[in-house]
C-alpha cells in the first residue's frame, strides 16, 4: 500500500496543470452559452425582420395598385 501511495503522489504534479486549465476553460462555457443564446435571439430577430420586410413590400404593392386604380378613375372622369 505504501508503495502504491508513493506511486500516486507524483500524479498530482502531472494533473495539476491540466486541472487548472480545465477550470479556467470552464468559465468560457458560460460565455459560449451566452453566445449561443444570443445567436438564437439574433436568428429570431432576423426571421422577424424578414417577415416584416415581406409584409411591408406586400403593403407597398397593394398601395401602388390602389394609387393606380385611383389614377385610372380620375383619368376616366377627366376623359
């Protein structure tokens, strides 16, 4: 047992640096999670903007048709 314990003691020396690096990198996981969350929110925002832009274009087209009909009606009245 004494020999096994003596053999395990140097392991701490070999695992200290990787453990420290692992702990340091684990803080980045929070930042990564925040970035992933922000990416999802950005995706939703872009989808919403695309829908609004499409609706705006459809509204503009409808207004252009209405203006054309009003113009035609005035043209008939003048003619």
